[in-house]
């Protein structure tokens, strides 16, 4: 059992599937895609099982180890992330099978044409996401981030016209972000001659080069994660993409750059004094929570509301850096951020999938065209209740557990003001979730005439329900998640104190 | 002035130029070119850092730059396709607006 290269498999399987989807006839793409998704989930489960029972896994593909080769290191943190990606990825694949179902009309024939591109690009994104989470080489991280960016931009552009400008802006922003990160890689390699995360962690000191590298990399990755005020590209790109693409972008893609940033701060730059930068990030995080939520409340389109909600929730991710103002990285804050990543990935993907189902049924996703009170809307309604419950961060849900960990971390760091911003964000989130529920459940006066609702398929509903149930269920299961995170080596997370309730 | 310093200065100037142009200019082709210049700056930085010290240059940064160039070419190709599509869509919209009048 131990001989099987699980870590390489979780990257190679979706990558191969993506390539095969590119060459098979378009109508076969969905079958190949779904098969690949199932195989990837199986490989990820095998990897998770190994990390859970035997601790972290380390592989050197091709027999070339660090420093010259690239090491794949799967610690508890990486295992949690690839498992989250597997759950969300499987749901997105399931949803896409019915979303891109072959159809008769000429206009929708174009959609079927897109389907072939969708599957190969999406599977490549999945492979690169897993690559980001498990590789421990700074340059390999750059390559994986770029593969994610380029494929995501192409996915956003799939719908044509309206999404093209959003895709172009996304491309420029994400390229600048990657190149800023690459400046840091160049400086670190120039200073210490290695690229391996663990090797750098023991080498990096307070020199000028490492300070510049820290600032450039933080700026670049904050741009790719869409931290306010660097979020300007996100709402248009995420709201105009096809529904499964929006779910992947908001749920998973922005998390990849955040995780790289988290690894850099806790490992590579662990010994560096980061108090000024941490203070700046904390102020921006609080601004993001408040401003993003207010903007979400003001939107008139469902997908724009969900996209601005992502801008707000990215603020919570960056709260993890607040304890660095006064001291070293706080393991409780890291745990909180990681549980938050998992819970938000599931909840946000569920919301975008449900929004996609609603858009099919109503024709578009404007609140004004939503004419509720129909028995078929009960499933999206339940998905929004469950996903909203964990997104707000109410008790006994994944989001609630994560926000509890984060707020106890900022409290022990002596920063009550961050806690206040988080509470305000919860209230605003409650309001915008209620706004969505109101528009689904009650008929709006402008759209009083009864419109024929198009049928939402079982696959779409199952995908959304799966994600929203997992998002809530992460709360009761959080003790296990933290136990999995303990299986880390050489990171700040290995510290023994955890904030178990 | 040492060779290292010339390389480092060039890199900083190229990175600065690229970032400035991508922020200020509105035309999409200019922006895409600016990103390419920014990328070249980063590559020069890599090459400069490879040659520190005597003897043969370190081959690892050169390999990284080679990979970086491949990424830059793909990104530029994708950007150019998007710009063409945007222009075609704009033209179509302009024609439609003309017919309506």
C-alpha cells in the first residue's frame, strides 16, 4: 500500500483526464470528465487515508529530490485542502454533466461545443490546484499558479461577449500577481540558492532581499486572492462566468493563492518580523469584511451578490495574519483559516451552483425576474438556507467553527477591534442571505405574471445539496479536521495547543 | 560599475516600466505588452542573480527563465485571442447600432 505514489496520482489523474477530454469527440467529453472526477476522488481518498493513519507523505517524482528536484509533501494541511478540492470538484463535475447536457436547438449546439473545452480546462485547473497544495518548491508553485490562472481565464471567457472583458481584466491582473510573486522567488533563490520551502524556512533571515521578497510576494498573492482594494477584477469575472466555473473560481481558485501566502508566512518567512505588513493586511481584511458585505447587499443580480460575498469572506481569510502584528504566527489562527477555507469552498460553490440552477429556471439571475412560490424551487431554497447558515458563521456549522477559532486567535492577540468587524460582517451576511431567500420564496411585484419554469435536473440539485450539507457538517466534524491538521511536519501547526471546544 | 549592478538596474527599470504602463494605459494591447516587459524584467533579475560569483553561471535560474518564457508565450497568446474576440464583439455591436439608426 505504501508503495503507491498517491501524491503524484492526485495531480496526474486529472491532468491526463483533461488531455483526453481535449482529444475525444465533444459528446464523449462529459463521460470522460465524470470518470476522471471519480478516479481523482478515489486517489484523493487514498492519500487522505494514508496521511490520517501514517502521518505526512513525501514523494520525489522521478527520483529527483530537493534541492534540484521537486518534492511533493502532503502534510495534514495539504491533505485537508486536496480533500476539500475533491468534494467541491466532484460536485462541480456532477453539476456540469446536466448543465452542459446535449441539446437540439442550434443556439444550444454552441453550448455543447463549449462543453469539450470546459471539461479539459476544468480538469487541468483541478490538477494544478492539487499541485499547489502539495508541492513544496517555490518555482513549481509559480508554474501551478500560472496553469490555474490561464485555464481559469479561458473558462471565464467561455460564455463570450459579456464575459470577454472580465476575462481580459482577470488575465492582466493575475499575470501581474504571478510576476510579483516570481520577483520574490528570484530574490530568495539569489540569496539562499534553494527553492524548497522547508530548506528556505531554516535559512531566511532579516536581510533586505528577504524583506523585499516578502512584500512583493504578499502583494502579488493578495492581488490574486482579491483582497480589498485589489478585488476590482473579481465580481465581474466570477459573476459572468458559467455557473460551474463561478463555483470553481470562488470556491477553490482564490484559495490556491491564499494557501501559498499562508505557507510563505508561516514557513519561509516564519522568522521574519512582519508586524507592519500584518497590520496593513489586518486593516484591509476588516475593510473587506464590511465593504464587501455592504456591496453584496446592494446588488440586483444574484450572482453579483454571491461574488461580492466572496470579496467579504476573503477578509476573514486575511484575519489569520492579524496575530503576526504582536507576535509570531498563531497556530489557532492558521487552524481557523484552514477550516474556513474548507467551509467557504463548499458553501460558496453550493451557492453558485444553486444560482446556476435558478438562472436556468428563470432565464436569468436578476432578482427582479425571480417569481417565486413554486414547488420546484424548494431544493435551491434549502441549499441557500444550509450554505447561508455556514457562510454567516452560525454555531455548529463549518463556518461557525472557523470564525470561532479566528476570533479566539485575535482576542488572545489583544485585537478586539478585529472581532467587532467580524461580528458586523456576520450581521451583514445574515441580511444578504435573507435577501436571497426572500427573492426565491416570494413573488416580486414586477414579475407578477406566472412564467413557465424550466426543469432543474436531479444532478444539479444533488451537487448543491452535497456541498451545502458538507459545509454545515464540517462544524460537528471540526475535531477530526484539527486532528488531521496535527499531522503536519515542520510547520507552525505542529505546535501542540489547539482550541478544541 | 559592476556587471551585476547593470543587470540589477535594468531589471528594476523594466519591472517599474511594466507595472506603470499596465496601470496607466487603457489600450489592451499596450497593457499586454507591459505585462511582457514586466516579465522580461523578472527574467533579467533571475539571470543577474545566476551569475553572482566566479566560474560558470548557475544553470537552475536559466532553466527557470526558460520555463517562465514558455508561460509568458502562452499567456500572451491567450491575451491576444481575447483582445481579438473583444474587438470582433465591439464591431458587431457597432454594426447593430448603425442598422438601428
